[in-house]
C-alpha cells in the first residue's frame, strides 16, 4: 500500500525476485531483437539457417567473422532460453496461490508490467469491486506465500523469523 512499508523480510525478498522476473521480460525482448538483427546480417551475406559457413566460404578471410557472428547468435539463443525458462518457473509458482485475485494481481504486476493503480482500476470496475487497500493486502499476502517457492538465492533464511 502506498505510504506503508511492509516489515516482512519474506515480502521484500519475494518482491525482489518477482521484480527480477519482470526485468527478464525486457531482457527477453532485447535478446530477441539482437538475435533477429544478427541473423539478418548473416542472411544479407548469404548465410542461412543451419548452413555451415566454413563450407560456403572456405578459405575466405570473412569466414572467421561469420563463424564468430554465428557463435554470437548461438550464445544469444542460449541466454534467451535460460531467461524464458526462468520466467516459466516463476509463472509456475503462481499455482500455489488458491486465491484467483492474488494470482491475477501478481501476474498483471510482474509478468505483464501493469502498475498498481492500473490493476486497481481493473478490479474497481466489475461484478466485485475491490478497494485499493484490499488489493495491496492481497499482494502482500501473495508475496509472503510465494516466498516459499522462489529460488534460494532470493530467500535469505537467516533474516526471516
């Protein structure tokens, strides 16, 4: 809730993790754009998909450059897969929340990047309007429940009582 800071370490640690997950979406978008850009460079120079550069330009001084570019694209693909896998693992943690409103609040905030005021507007109009206080309360409860399912590096057990 604005103006109120939770004193729960579980809440803060879970929130840090889900903020990290939100940043993964930006990284994924950036990597996808970079992969597309590098693959376009290869295609412009006559190198497609799974083609082996060493056979198409054997002996050519450009070969090393294309091999490096190809390796760079492979490294980007690997990082992209790691980010997507981590995001998928984070989404799967939402299965432990029995309350659909909690799931929706966490999903919209950390997987869609929707601001809390915008989420509140979504909940304020509908069959069951929700107060801003209730929305923040559900968010805090969800973070505390999800704490048990976040990666250990985000859970600092010694600081949690």
